[in-house]
C-alpha cells in the first residue's frame, strides 16, 4: 500500500546504518504477556539497516521475511525483501527481491522476468507483501500485477516459487488466487500450509466502492528435497473481508496474517481491526471474517503482521507510522512510533515486518524511504 509517493524517488541513495533514533512509547496500559511484559516494552531504538533499492531502481518494499537457515544463496539471519513498484514508481510492476544482512550489506536475490515465467501468472509480475521461505530454501512470493501502475489494469496474478539460488521454478495460479496480498506459512515434515489473503475479488469492478469479497486461502503444498513444492489442496477458510481500490494505495484489503496455536489472525485493513479464524490448519469451510479480536483505539489501517514468541500480535499501521502490540484477548498493550514523515505523519510508510530473536528485535520496511529498518533495544 502506498499512501504517499513523492518521497519515493528521492530515497534511492539512502545509506546503510544511518538515521538512528530513540522512540517513545504510548499505550492505554501495560498488560501482562505470558512472561509479564509486552514484547515491545524494551524496544526503543529505530535504525536504518540499508536501502532496499536494487540496481534496476525498483521501489516500494513490501514483503519482509527472515532467513532462518543458510541454503544456496540465502544466508541465516539475513532479511529477504520484495519490491512492489518499478523505478518509475508504478505500483504492481516491481520484479525484484533483495537480501539484506544485519550489517547492511544488500544483494540482489532475484529479478523476475514477467515474459519468462514457467507457468501462468495472469497480468505479469508485481511483487507483494506475500513472502515466505519454506524448508529447503524455497521462496514463495505473491504477485498482484498491473500494466501501468493503476488499479484499472490490475489482474489476478499468482504465487511465484523460487529456489534458494533465486531462480524461478514454478507458479501457482487460479483456484481462488486473485490478487495475493500477504501470506504466512506453517510447515510440518513434508507438508506446508500457505495462508494467503486475496484482495481482487470484484474490487476493480467496484470502482473505489467497498466490496466485501476478500478471502483467505489455505494452500497445502507437499515439499520435496530437490524438486519444487507441489500443490495438493486449496481451501477457502476466510471470506467476506472488505476491500476496495484506491488511487494512492492501488488496493486496500485484508493484509497481514499470523498463525498461533491453530488460530489465524488477519489484519482487516479497511474495517480497522484484527480478526481471528479458528482451526485454520484443519477447517474445510470458511469462517467468514472470523472473530473480532480488537478494533480501532491505536489501530490505524493495520497492514503487516507478525506473531511474537509469546503469542502476541504485532501490526504496522498504514495510517500513522506506528506499530501496535495486541494480546490474543484483544488488549492493545503497546505502541511504538516508527516513522513520522509525510502528511499526516507516518502515513504510507510501513508495511511488512519480521521478528528476530536473541536478542529480540523487529525488522520492518519503510516505503517512504525505501529502506529496511530495525526496532531494537537501546
């Protein structure tokens, strides 16, 4: 989602390891996590890790995934980032993934050729926040493509599968995949479940009006040692989410997803809330939009999502540059300001995020500066 755009092109030359600042905390009250404190409580410092702009000039970093195991070109502890815009700042046309080390070294992981894909991807390539790394180093990234950066030309797209060396090996399309916007994954043995939000079900035809047809799919894959994963089932487990086109944001709909103890949490962006889909790993019917966990208060267009090690929910706000921590019971227990640029302050800056441990820290992309950033202890 891009709510501001004028600063994008000026951010290409951002240097690594700059712009360190200490941020304050706000919340209605501190509420106990399982270890007695919110995950965000000791995290006060925001620093820039590196620019996410590769040599081809792609802008608007969206997806953020932590590399947990070194495989092929992937290096443990690095962060993989997908870009949604091209160098002309046209949304839905970004084709690159970059890998950033904790020390700020950036390397191109893949540049995907829309004209040379191994399978269908209606509309081409525009890499979204839907980004996961599976066992064996298989990378899955969503594509919601446009022809000219506008929602009028948005098409269904696909999920693109790359190997650990950054080579595209297959695509998954159809069977409900329609504008894959965000994703999380759960693996067990040779089985992986992808949970994918979709935001183009009648959205373009709605012409800016809210259409309540956004979905969440569980796509079950079988993984192999050397061959790409194979899709064995697709199940709609969520439906009826609000979605709409927007001239500044391209499309707004259900975004971040996070899984904990069989419950899938969804950032329901348009309705400014977080909902929960129960039995997400096993259900064979749609739960609709699920149970409302929390709404409004410190939420302001929740987008990216991650689940803390203790089970709380982190979401980034598209409307004000804040990150919010919520318990599964719905208590909003902590807020941090990550970006104050733009008008209103912080609007359009935040999207994907990823949690790293030892020590606790949160990586997040900043679309206003085209950088990967870090929230950490002082």
